[in-house]
C-alpha cells in the first residue's frame, strides 16, 4: 500500500520493482496481496494491456486508523492503554517521539 500511495497507481510488476531488497518476494505473492487488498476495498484496478493498473481507494490515514482499530481489538481486548503500554515497553522511541506522547497525554488529561 505504501508504494501505491506514494506513486498513486502501479502494476504488480512496478510494485515488485519498488520493494526494498530486504522485502523482495515472488511476483505471485505481490499479485495475491494486491488482489486481497482489492477484495477488501483498499484498491481498484483498470486494464492496461495484459496487466492491471491498481489505484488506492482508501487514504493512508483511513487505512492506518482501521488497522490500529483492528489491532487494538484483536490483541489488546479493545483497551488502548494496553496497546500504548506495550509499545512503550517494547519499542525504542526517540526523545522527540516521547515528548510528543507526553504532550498528547497532557492534552488528553486537560480535555477530561
């Protein structure tokens, strides 16, 4: 999806070529993933010769919100605090990221 959002559209071959070397997979793997994303309503396609050109239908922000919501309910019993605690305990955050989180927490407390 990141490649499609950046480029605004791409064929399976173009997505495959744009993948970083550490994420190289088979053509069929990319094709299957794209078809699944299309089936879920994240992409649409248009015929271009023998290939299909895929276009994102869902904005990055909408998709990330949906993914976080699914993650929250699937692994953290729908409790945002559990997710936040897990991230803070398991990930190394920069000083800037931590300061941003602190500002958000202060704002959330003030809004209550």
